[in-house]
């Protein structure tokens, strides 16, 4: 079993920055995808950014150039640096860990990001 613990959400003004963190613990496979999804009110959950061990990163078009995903594999932690935030970035941000070998998704409980105009 894998547990994901997110932190770093909060309230920020338009144009501001936040850094989200997600620490994974438990039985973690060697090759994983870690990343972030978000869900705004009355909208479906959508991809923000992902990073797969030894492979490339992937970003939603709406956040490219503003958000940066990074990983510390020694700490089993993934980060999301969010710059130039916009009101439309307001959502609950969920951490994802995908165990490639087992084909299993694990989700965090989510952290709320609110961008005021």
C-alpha cells in the first residue's frame, strides 16, 4: 500500500506563486509516474503535470511555461512550482502516484489552491 501526503495549498493573489509538495510512503515501486491533477468546482478532474521515472515530464497546455514539476526520488516526493497563478487555476489539487509495474493508481486527499482576482 502507498500513502500520499500533500501540502502547500492556500490562498494567493493573481500573479502569485505557490509550491505544492507530495510525499509518498509505503511499498513504492522502482518505476512510477508521479504528478498532479486538479478539479475545479463543477468540473471534471484534469491533468496538470506528470513525471515518470527515467522518462519525460508532461504538462497540460494551460499551465505550460507557468508550472514546473520536479521530483526528489531519494525522498519519494514530487513538487509543483506554480507561478503566474490565475483565478482559473483555482481547484483542489490531487497528487497521483502510478505504479507502472502493478498498473495501480494511488491518490492523495487533495490540497485546495485558491487564486483571488
